DNA sequence: TTGTAAGCGTTATCAC
DNA sequence: GTGATAACGCTTACAA
């Protein structure tokens, strides 16, 4: 069943059927109804392939993430897809993993499918070296690129991100204000946002007169149990710390497990902050004070930017917004001097 | 740049270019190389829309989930996408929420895009009433449907699922064997798998001589704090229980929080089991004994079924596999008689 | 082995 | 308002 069949049954030309389908106002009400009836009767649905060939678009965008099962990314995917659908776009999901070659292949795949735009979730996609990012910039020559929680400068590239520097500085400030004297930072990788977090942490430490800051940041790859081991090792190597700033909630969970295994009282002896305000923060006991980096707002904003861009509006290449601290049970309630462990 | 431009530059016909592109063996090595050089030089990529119009497929499948940010669904999406991509399919992701109308609209959307197959994640899509499922059965007339962790009988519908009845019976058996005398069950909804879990729980209770089983199952919708409140209420209403069988890990986390708030010792006074073997089970302290329902295996199997189906093989409409218990810290180590709280 | 030409099912530009 | 008809860019018989 195609547009020609419909046109025959309705006694009109395919042009008229097409007009009805696309809501043109240059069709008489009578003709329109006649055509609609035939369409209805036959449950006719226009062929998407032919349509996209003619229009040169399928109203589809690509979503690239490294791992959709990561709680933060999963959240982002959810809101992105919802917003895109609300604006009549479908989402093509690609989980690339962390290998550059895979990322490039996936991006090529999306481009070859003629997606209308590409969204990168997370700053893992922005490499430290400019050369490593050329594949994104190349892509942007054909297709608009939106980077969520990362930053990349280039033509047709738009970055939407939480101010991780300030947020991490503020959450570290919070620990100091609640009596911590020697916080340490746990981070996952030195991605763009990872670096910002480290810098925010160091800034707060400097502001509070903590020395040797470069030795107070620890990389924690791998699963949650690894975090505990790394903290254990740090302690055994003589690193003194009475609080942990974690750059995601899973790392914070690891810190909770460390504290519990050492019988440290949380938050009296030991304070912990997470990041992302994910379900992990409230599933932990005690529940973790965390940073809400407004995933939903980020996604709504990103899709809004995309829609405006298609309307040829001039847009900011970078949109940055502030996070907010959500206090739970791993930080002290009010200001009093703490006692380093 | 299209196939015609390439053919001119290479001094051949578009048919030959097409043959080269599609790896036909009916092209002389010399011609092939000549064409490949021109393609390379121009970085030509064939138009996906025209291609799909001709072939009547875009090698795309639809993935329908209710909420991609749910940890279980996020896992499933990850493995599904990976397997599909390994078999040269791209994934169109749709997050429908829990409203039937939305589900139907999304399914229509996917069908109108001519996806090659549709995957439903989770049994939320299978309604209790046959009428509520007609939209799926209708879709299956055109497009093969794969239901992951749910069951629906119909032409062109394939169900791949963990044996939730047996798994829940076994994990309840485990609690009895570790000294529990009066377990209760927490479930999310009475979806297909939800029902199976309830039945498995009741069977185990009957086998162990527990009466009044129908009053020992509790529905726990909503966020994690709600679970604690429901358990609290149950206790205050005089329900006696010394262990909780939760039908997902998040519910189990709620049970952990309940136990900790009552100062019950886990697992000595109170035992808990989760379900799904998700990150939540290990992020909890104590870590939760849970059921591994083999998400990865399920996805690999589902995609394998799809591939075989396209090869016109005859396939089982239902593929069921067993789960396995992963013991952590919320169940006792060995058999000894317990003391009901 | 290669080329010609007829689809595939739309949209859109013309005439009328 | 409506109807021919030419794109859109590819695949694939069928011919040569």
C-alpha cells in the first residue's frame, strides 16, 4: 500500500494525497476528508524511507555515550530521549566504550545514517590532545554537535555543562566549613570535567591553607570495592585525611565502605561528599551529601539549543550553569571544629 | 557527491560503483581498485536514505523500555545495543514511561520508521489483559517482536526470560535454609515477571509450612524511602517477619534501611535478598545477597534469535533460562536455626 | 565483467 | 485547488 494506491482509491492524484499527509492548506476540505477516509480505511502509513530520501532528513539524532549502564549517563539518556521525542526527533543510541577508535567508528556510523545532530554524553569524548578531537570537529562540518558536560571549541559545536570547577570548589568549601581540615579528592579519570573538578578541589584547599595539595588527589578506576582499597592504601602510606570529596556517587559509596570498615563514625569522624545526585547517594547508608548537576536541566537546554539552531538562530557555543549541593548524612549539620582522624 | 559523480570520475557506470560498494564479486580487480580510489579520494559515503529505500531496510531495530535510567533496564540497553551493533544493526531507543497510550504511540513510531525488529525491555509491556496486548500482537504481524523478561504468546513474538518463578522460589528457599521462619515479599508491580516472583515466593512458603501467605506480599511503588515506610507500617500492623525477599535490588536497599533504622542486626536478626545483581547490591552496606538473572546472556540470546530469524530458521517462541544466587552479606553463611524478630 | 534502465515511494515544482 | 512529472540516490534485473 503506497501513496499511489491511496490516490486511486480516493480518485485524486498523489500530489493531493501528499498535500493531505503534510497538512498543506491548499486542499479543499471535501477532498481532504475523502483522502483521509481512504487513508484511515487502509491504515496507510507513508513510507519513511522514501520520505526521508525526498526530505533528506529522518528527524533522527544520534546519542553517543560511553556506557549507558552508568547511572549518570543512563539518567542523561532518559531526559535527552524524552526531550528529543517531545520535539519530534527519534534517538539513535550508541554505546561506544572508552576506546577512541570505537568512538570514531560509531560517529562515522551516525554520520553515514544522516542524523540531524549528534549528542555526546560526558566529557570522555573530549580528549586532552587537540588531535584526538579532530574527529569531532570534522563531523561538525556536516552535522551539528552537542557536548553534554564537556567542552570543545569549534565551528558548529555546542557545549552544555555544569560548572564543575565551582561546584567542586563549593562542595570542598562545605567540608572545610563543617570542620574538615584535610580533605582528599577521588576522581575517576582526567577527562575535561575530571580536570575541572580537580582544579576546583585544589582551589578550595589553597583557600583554606592546605599544603601539599598535589598529593591529595587520587585516581580510582574500576569497581566500587577498588575505592576502598585505594583509600586503605593511602592511609597505610601515611596520607592523613578526615574527609573525601568524590567526583561521583559511586566513588563516594566506596569511601563510605572504607569508613565503615575502619569503624570511623560518619560524619563525626569522617565526612564524604558525592557528585551527580544519583540514586546511589540515597541508596547508601548513611545517605551521601552530593552535588546535583541538574541532568534534566542540561538535557532540556541542549535540545532547546538544537531546535533553535535549526531555526538558524545565533547561539552561544558554551552554556554553563551552576550545580547545587544536596545535603544528606555524610556531612555534619552545622559549623563546629572537627577533629582529624 | 553521489554515486553518479563517482561513476563519472571512475569512468564506469553507477551499477559498477554500486557493485563495488556492496562487495559484489562480479567486478574485475582492476575496476574495483579504480572505483575504490575515486571513492577514497572523495570520501564518498553512500546516501543511507536512498539505500534504505531500495533495500527496504535500514538495519535498525527499536528498543522500547519504560525508563532507561532504571538500573536493570540501563544494563539491558547496554548489552542489547552492543550485540545489535556487533551484528550491524543500529538501535533506536524509546523510553515510554508506564502509560499504555504512550507505549502504543512509541511502538507506532518505530513501525512507521520501518525498523527491522522491536525489542521490549521488561515485562511492563505485557499487560494483564489480553486486550491490552493487542497492540503488540498487531505490530508483530509486520515486524518481529522480542520480549525480554516477559512473556507473550503470538505469531512472530519471541520471549526471552529468566525463570523468575523458580529463581524466587530458590532464593526464598535459601532464606528458610538459613534459618528464616517468616519471610515476606516486596514487589514493585504485578507485571508478568512480578506475578511469577510472587508465585515463586508463595510456593516456597507453602513448601515450608508458612500460613497466611497471601498476607505476606507487599507492593512497594515509588522511591527507596517508601519501602522503609511500608515495612515500618507492616510491622506496626502486627505483621511478623524476620526476612525480606525483594524483587529488585532497590527494594532490598529499602529493606536494609528499615533494618538499620530498627537496629536489627543483618543478617543475624534479619535477612534480606535482592534481585537483578545490580550495582545497588554491592553499593549497599551490608552488600546484598541477590539473584543474578543474567542480563548479558539474555541480550546475547535475544539478538542471536533475531539474527537466526532473519535467516528463516524455525525458532522457539519462548526461551527461558535459570538465574543464580549471588551471596553477599545480608544472608547468613550457613545453616543454623534463626530467631524471628 | 559491465552498462542500461526500471523501480523504490515519497516531495515539490510547475502548469492548469 | 488539483494534477502531471521530475527529482531524491540507490539497487538490481536484464542486456550486451
